[in-house]
C-alpha cells in the first residue's frame, strides 16, 4: 500500500505535464495576435477540454481561464463573419 507521500507524489502534476495543446498555446499563441487570428473553433474546443481535464486530474486551477477562451471565440466568430465564413 502506498504511503501518503507516495500517493501525493503520484497525484501532483509533474514538470512539463501539461497536455501538448495547452503547452503550445501558452508558449506560442497566447499574446500573439497574428497567431490568435488564425485559430479555428475546433482548436478552442480542444484547448478548453484539455485544460479542464488537466485541472480535474490534478486538482489544480485550469492553466487557461474560461473567459479567455470565450473571448477568443468572439474574436474567431468576428473574423469569420468579416470574411463571410459564417
């Protein structure tokens, strides 16, 4: 039977344990308008799902806030509307 320390060690997130899509977003997309304007709605769905799954799995706050994803959705919808892609 694992000790309390062993159980805590296996439950804690490890360095670089973020899902790849979340890590890529945080490192390469966030804060870069030229990248943000090229996001697809499916990407945002996957990003939010992976971020919340990570949060639940490790019992830590989500690395990406819901309001951030919703704001990105508005930008993508506006971009699509202005390009006639609705």
